[in-house]
C-alpha cells in the first residue's frame, strides 16, 4: 500500500507547481503594473516640490536658481501644469524667448485658465505670430471677454493695420473697467495718434486725469504728456508744477522736469544742464540715467566730466564710451577697450573696436571686429539688435545687413529685422531689393499701412502694376491725409499715370516745410511742380536735393 501511495502523492505535488509559477507571474505582473503609476506619482510629487521651491526663489528674486529648479521639474514631468505655468511666467519676466513655447503648453493643459490663454495670446503678439494670436484672441472674445482680452484685441487690430477696430476695442475695455489704468493708458495712446484734433484732446484729458491721480501709472502719464508735441506753454508750466510736487522725487522726474524747462526756454539751456547735474551727481543710482540723458542732448563734455572711468560699472562705462565716440576720441576708446578689467560683453567690445577702426580708416581691421561682434552675439537676439543698430548708425552697412539677417532667425524679431534690411537697401539705392523686403514685411503683417505704402512707392518707382498701385496709394493718402509720405506716394502714382493736376492736389493744404523733408520726397514734389509748368519753384527745390541720396529711379524724376 505504501508503494502505491507514493506515486499519487508526488503527482499531486507536481500538479501544484505550475499553478504556483502562474500565481507568481501574475503577482509579478501586478507589481510591475502597479509600480509604473507609483513611479509616476513620485515623479509628479518631486516636480511639484521643485516648482514650489522655484516659486520661493522667484519671490527672493533669485531668478537663475529658480530657472534651474523649473528646468528640473519639467524634466521629471514635462506636462506638469504648475511647472509649465511658473516657468512661463519667469521666462516672460526675464524676456526670454522660451516663454512662447511654455505658455503654449500651459494654455493647452486641461487645468489652463482664461488668464493662461491671455498670457499665451500676449506672447504670440510679442513674437509676431499673428495668425495663431488671432485664433486665441478670437476664442477669448467669444466668452465674456475680460478687460485684458479686449486690450489684446486692440493691440492685435492696430498691429494688423486696423486702427478703427483697435480704438473700438480700447473703448470697450475702458467702458468695462473705467478705472483700470492699463485700459485708460491704451485708449489715450490710440487717441493721441488720431488725425482728429478732438480725439487728440481726449487723449490729453485722459493723461491729465492719470497724471493728477495717485495711481501706479501717474509717472508714465506725465512722461507721455511731456513728450506730446501739442502741449501748450500753459500746459507745460502746469505739468512742470505737477512733476516738481511729486514725492519721492527721483531722477526720472528730474529729467522730465529738465526737458520741460528746456522746452519752455525760460532758462539758458546750459543753466538747466548744470542745475540737474549739481543736484544728482552724488547720487550713484542717478548718474547712469543722467549721463544717458546728457548724451541724448549732445552734452558729451558734461558726460565726461560727470562720469569717471569705472570699468566695473557697465552703464557708466557705455555712457563714457558714447561721449568719447561723439568727440571722435578713438585712440582713448581703444585704450579703454584694451583694459583686462573691462566688464562689458564681448559683442559690445568688438562693436566699439570696429567703430574705432572704421573711423581711423582701418577698414580691414574694422571688418574683422564687426565679424567678431556678430559671432559673439549670435545666440542672443537682444545683443544682435544692438550690433545691427550700432552698425547701421556707424554707416557699416554690410555688417548691419549681416546682423539683421542673423536676427531674422527669431520669429519675434523677423519684422524688426526686415524693416532694418529694407531701410539699408533703400539707403544703398537698391530699389528692387528694398521692394522685395517691403513685400515680405507686408506678408508678415497684413494690413500694415506703412509697409503697404512703401511697397506701393517702390512699385511706382519701378513702374510695376502702375494703375493698381496708384489707385491703392490714393486710397491710403485719403485715409491718412496728414501723413506726408502717403501723399508723396499718391502724387508719384498720379505722375506715372500722367495726371499732373492730381499729383499737385496731393500737396494742397497746410504749408509743408520742404527743407526738413526727405530728399526723395522733395524729388517727387519737384517733379510734380515741373509737370504742372512751375519750372522756377521746381528748380529751387531741386537745388536742395542731394542727388547722392537718391536711387536711380528717384533721380530720373528730376533729371532733364
């Protein structure tokens, strides 16, 4: 019996083993499946902890450390809403190009708020990405739009050449929030650009209300009023009293007051400069803005007396270099740039070296330094903007074109770069190239009236699509009757169609100071006078036109 029992018992044990293996496999599979969400939960928790730390660091203005924490959080949880939103806000605050992509992801999150979508729309507008901006703003307007959404719609409309709609949205924003300073400032900004005197007066009234209040926009309103070309003498005196009564009275207000004093002309300008210098020269925080203001007013001697050579202070060092450049003291500039303790970005140093070499007719050396400046700035659009502008101001056309070309790689900088390239090509009297760039600019920003006017002007110079271009130019001139450049284009269109009287009619109305007009505009006006049989006044205008600043096509207008 024992011999018969043994095999049966073994068979039973053998039968149990596969079930144990199967059970172990199932338990292992359950453990693996359970481990994945657990691991993800730990990652999300860690990402949130890093984001919380980043938020604390932002409050302490430790932006570099905060950025490191946000980067680590997003590596753990790429679609974490808290991390995306915080990183987007920080990038926006620091004006970093990553802000656009971060806001896009945050706005696409299921947890996204209306505020997130508004921030995304603002980032799109800043980047010049108008089609997606239009879609986002349209969505915001469909859902009981906030004041911010209406203001974004106003900015979009103006950018795309629809000032009437821009003003409508600004008025709606003001109506929705009568005391919102951003809404009031936006409405005043648009009204100040109006061709209608009553709307410009309305803008001034809004700015005066803001300037006389205690709101956060008080100082900005005063500055806008001070810049206004239509400010009467009585208003200048009134504004000067308001500015002087401010407390605390900072260097910003002091410079506004000084500008008003210069406009009033009640004091000798030298006395105004000396007075503001005497009051603020010992204030370390005030010296840099004071020196920059003096440079803008052509007071390089006073800047050099005010600002000693301080290699560790970038703002003061740049102000001193600007003053030395104004006085063409290039050898001194080179000596400063050779200092080992100079605390300036390499792109800035190379740009000044290029300018110094150029002014001393060392053209190969200048070209080398311009190239180094562009390479040093290559990955930073703000540095490239500086190089492009500095090169253009220095008459280093080829270097400026290269810098603008590099700058165009950033979508948010493309419009700025195209405008710079077009301007340079026009100065080089290359009408075909300037026309192509104007066409690209118009394609980027449809309904940009300035870009369209420039394209029509080039078309008419080159005699391309004359009838269509002339018709559009007359429509623009009628719409913007106070803009001389639009009337010049319309007059050129009339001349191309043989309508001499129509061309002359474009210059009717208030007297134009032709001595201050661009050479090309004077050429069109002279050609118009001649076409109408007014040879003598045409000849007088032609005498004032520097032919070297005209393109071949423009020169042909006044060539016999």
